[in-house]
């Protein structure tokens, strides 16, 4: 993400406009992206989507993105201990990966809210239409 683009996004986040929820940064896979409210195909074409029925900050923040080189193709490379930084209009949190597993497309248990602050990342698995990769990280 270019520096001037990042400044514009941060301004949008602070004013809570344009359905931009925040920015997610994952250094281990060299990814930084804009998070939009919702997970429709139109949203996932332009960035990371936030599952609308999940919290924006406290609890289990759940996000989805396409499994492409532009987005989360490298998500499968995250290991326990990998860091994730989430910045939203409500603040900034750092997380550490504790789980990476395949789930069924219909398995929504990972989207359930939690007492502790967690971030859940979901993407497709290439060649396995009914499977998803689910990565979860706890606040550090």
C-alpha cells in the first residue's frame, strides 16, 4: 500500500466513512490491505471483508478475502506465533496466530464471538470448493 493511499485510508477510518473498517497488516506474508464492511463478492473484489454479524473490535473480529496473490494466497504459510496488526476507527490491536486449520464451507463455529480478543481470517482453499482455511490469532 502506497504511503499516500494509507494516509487516505486512515483518514476514512478515523471519520468512519465509506464503509472502510480498517487496515490489516501481516508481515510474515508481506500483506497489508483495506478492510471493508461486508463479505459480498463486490467487496471481496476490492479488499478484505468483515463479517457483518461479528464484532468490529472487542471479541472475535472475523474477516475474509480471496485466495489470490493480491490477497490471501500466502495465508497458508502463517505459523503459530505469526503476528497480525489490525487498525480500526476504534483503535489498534496486535495478535499472534494460535490456530490454522481447514474447515467446511458451512462450518460457521469459528465466527462465534469470544470473551477474549481474537481475529479470525477465512479464505478459500484452491481446488477444494467446499473447504476454507481458517486462521485465528489472539491479542497480545
